[in-house]
C-alpha cells in the first residue's frame, strides 16, 4: 500500500530523515515510535506529501509521489490523516466539518456528503453532537470527529500523527477505542504514537526511529518480546517504557 525507498529529507543544512526504507502492506497496522525529535512525524507526513523529501521514492497504492504528474490533492483524498491537534474548522459545525472536503475534493453533493459524514460520526459515537461547534466539544470528542472526517473520504489507508498526545489522560481511551475498532476491521493504518499498550494490542509491526533513521522494523512480538535482540538504542527505549 505504501512503499518508501531510501527517503532522505533536509531542513536547510539539517538532515531530519536519513535513508528510510519500509513497506506498509494492505491491512497492516504499523506503529512508529521512538524518542522526541527522531523524525517520526516528519516520516509519516512524507507519506501523503505534506512534507516534501529530497531523496528517494515513495509510492502509495502504485502512485509515485515524486512524479510531477501526480495530482497530490487527489492522492491525499485517499490517504486519511489525523493530526495531533484535531485541525477542525472552529467556525463550522461538526456536520459542516465532515462534509466540506467531500464536497470540495470528491465532488459529492451536499446531501451525499452529509449521509456519509453522519454515518461515520455515528460510528465514532458522536451523532448527538452533529450540530455543535468544535469549541463545544472535549478534546477527545474533537479527535473522534477528526477521525470521522478522514473516514468520510473513503481512504485506502489512515495515517495518525500522535493522535492522543494533546489529550487529557481520561480522553485517550475513547480515541484509542475507535482506532482499535478500525484496526480490527482491517483498515490499513500507520500510527506515530507513544501509546505502547495500543502498539502491543493491535500493531502488526513496529518501526523504531532515532535521529532520523529507521533503527528497527520488526513484528511487535520481536520488538516487545525479545528486547535483548534489539539495537542498543531501542533496548534502552524499551527498558524505560516497559519498567512502568
């Protein structure tokens, strides 16, 4: 579904990604973890061309992101993205947030878009909030609306960039529950997260990054179950998170 070949990226003279190669297969749930500043969010944002990269190749469902002929808005419509800070339009109601991109990008009618949007709003358990504005919702509710908005576009893959890190601890569970359900239904997912419980529960693979490099790319069983076989940096990371 997504293939990265030797991807490198710089901000000016500073290299943020170095020779990153991995594949995300259809139906897989891949968790990207690692210390702060290791390039995790940058890596996931290159997967739908929100971040340009200077070297290497990325293909999404056979479409090459580097090809100048590739229509990136069309591609992004097929790759759902959920951000750390929800990114909802504060001046639009929940229903309007759910329908806007469908109408503008997919050329759906307002009625079609509303039916689709409310279907997914119901799926994340928030149909009663359809007429409210984002500011009237809790952080966890806003993030669930953001997930419903992404799903309304019928994505082939869902990307999550630290979807729970801006939430109060009490609200984390409600967002993770939605993500677990998606994973169990076979949605292809790639998720940058510090939630190791989620990684162990539904992840198929774990990618561990440090200083812009992919240090580990293995099954969750290998990553969590055999820390002695991991690189020193991953072993150190695991010893700190698994001790608590």
